[in-house]
């Protein structure tokens, strides 16, 4: 079992964000190693780089740097060991289903990376519409029988934009604006 994130400098994310993320993971999942992927086989735009995380065999709990650990992660870790794949029920469910800011998988999911690697430009183009957006659109199209965090660990993964910081939240997702460093003291520059 490990926690994974990716770091590609840009869009405001810096090494300080990585350091804060690692400190928070150590606090809320002290026995789980954290690995940061910061070198990439494919030269693709920012968020698409997370597809390379699927080269890692599970059990894996993947957390975007925009998603901030806020509490004991044991529920998510337990679920990551139990279920084949879990993602966010997108915070805009009237538009799309799967969100990829917090995911977990058990076993080998390299097939997703290999399929993407066959035609990165084609997959990026195919997943650039509101229904199938970005890497999460690609994952949703190519993966069946997944579960949602909102069902597996109710209240554990929340949207800052939609719900704020809930008292029982384990991970708060800062998708879009504001960014974590605009709200949280330990991320501020």
C-alpha cells in the first residue's frame, strides 16, 4: 500500500505544495509511504500526466496535489485494499460521472497507461468535451465496474467549492478556484 501523487511544476504548484502534502499524509496516514511521481515517460499537458500513476501496481491511494488530506485516511486506505477501483463521483455529476482527483486501485492497472500511450494526442482530443473531460474522461471510457468514494466512505472526500471544509472530511478537493494556498495557512507562500 502506498499513497501516490504527481508533481509537474506549473499552474501555481511548487515544491512547497509537495512538502505540505507529504507532511499531511504523514500525519493522517503515518504508516503508509508517500511517493511523488515527478519524471514522466510521456510529454503531455499537466493533469494528463497522472495517467502514468497507473504504471504502479496497487494497492494505491492516488491523491492530486489539489486535494488536501484533512483527517485520518484509514477509511480510504482500507477501501483501497478492498476494491478494484474507486474514484470521485464527479462534483458536477449532471455533466460527467468520474472525477480523478482521488482514486484508488488494487492490482495491476497498467492497461490504462498502455492504452493511453498508444495514441496520447488522439485520447486527449477525444476527451476534451464537457461529458468526457481530460484524464478522468479517458479513465471513465476505459474502465468499468468502479465505485465512488461518496458511497464507499461517505463524507470523506468533499469539494471545497461545493461543500467547504466539513468537520468529518478526510480529503478536501480544491478543483478550480480557489487553490489550497489561497485558503490554507500551511500552503501560503
